[in-house]
C-alpha cells in the first residue's frame, strides 16, 4: 500500500488473505560472513543470506513472510557493491514470496573503514490465530526430518575466518573441500530459503514443529521447540556429512558434539511430524525441491534430562 518514497511503508494483511492474523517479526544479520564477501568482492549472495536468516525464523513459527526491510550502513557508498547487495535482497524476497517494501542506506564516514559496510534485515510474517508453531501435540513417536542445508549458511564464520588466517589460505585458490571452486566462493554459498517448500505443509496442518539450525547448531536449536515431555534421538549415520564440515572438524580439531553445537552439519531445518504423516510430508518436501534426511524421532526424556542425543557420529563423521 502507498507506494515508495514515504516516511514509512504500508502493508494490508487483509489484502494478503488473512482474516484474523497474528503478526510475527524477526530481525537478523549475516555476521562475519560479510567480511568474506568484502574481502573477495563477491556480494551477489550476501543479500539472499540476509533475507534467509529472517524469513526462515518466521517460517518456524508457522508464519508466512509478508514483507522485508533492509538496512545498509557504510562509510562512503560504493554504488556497484550496494547494488549487488540489494539485488541479492530482492532475489531472496522473491524466493520467500515476500515484498521488499523499504529500507535505509546510511553513509557514516569515520564510523566504517574504507570499503566496509554492515547489513541488517527486518521481516514481518503472519499466521491465522491458533495455527502458530510449535504445536501443542508434539509427543514421543513423532518423526524428525531434516532438510539439507546449502553449506555453512550464515553462522560460525568467526571460526572459519580464524582458520583461514591461521593456515594462510588464499580465498582465490581451490577450496580444501571443493577442488573445483575457489575457497571464497565456496564459503559464500547463500543460505537456503525453505519457505516455498515448507509453508504448504504447515498450512495443511501436517507439521507440528520446525527448527531453523543456526548458531548453536543441532544441539541448541532443536531443543528450543520441544516440550519437557520429549527428547530427540538423532542418527548421524542417516545422512552424509558434507565435505565443508569434514574440513572444519579436522582443521579446528572439533569433537563431534562441538561440531554439532557450532555448525548445521548439513541440516538447515528440522521438521517435526507425526509418524502417520511422515511419508506424505517427506514426499511433498522432495517435490518442492528439498533433500529430505531421515534424522530420527522423539522419545520420552532420559533420566539425565539431555534434550538431544546424537549417535552414529563416530562412524559417519570420522576423518
């Protein structure tokens, strides 16, 4: 509503098809992944990352992303890089099916070094009242499906950059985990946006819960949506650990638990679904373009109270 150029942007949720909407808001950035983009001069994917970090968080609450705003701050505006970033934001919004309704570009000389800039994203979504996730009927016996990530996504890059500096790696040389791609490009693969494939299953009422695997990895993000009456059992032998995480594990000397606490380990989103709907939902997600991983299930909580147990890492994550 209202077009562009006003002091604020307008959006009409009734025109978007909602009768009694609950609004959900998120804000996020892309962390120090931005430094790699600046160092390599590759800005086309970082805007997608910015959108993904916000809209995936809306999705896990059962909300459809409605609109997005961006904040771009720099010392002196370099038009080409700014255009590339905003083009990525627009591409991310198209993937998520939401409107890019405004933003702010701020020049602050003296606050940012030459060539540096920072990004923040803000998004609002909606769900009909009574349909928010996680659902109240999450229970032992429910199935955990994983949706494959596109790579590291947008968390853990302070460690990644430390390893690059420590080992003297050249961002223009072939990646240690992908010989056919420069290291900088490989590390800048954009975060996957799951909205288009997952939202139809949410609206059909077949998904009980969703966990966006960001900072804290599987270990800390999945328990956030689980009631105290269940724990998660995950079998790491059920999916291949992508080469980038094998490299990170080896280079940073991380044990299996710390790897799963720091990175997504190839799983960008976890879906909780009743056993009776697991096959149907998995098929629908595959038809929507997702690689679906059979992670495990929910069980009664153990005596020691650990909310998540991951087995099979000693065989599948070794080396």
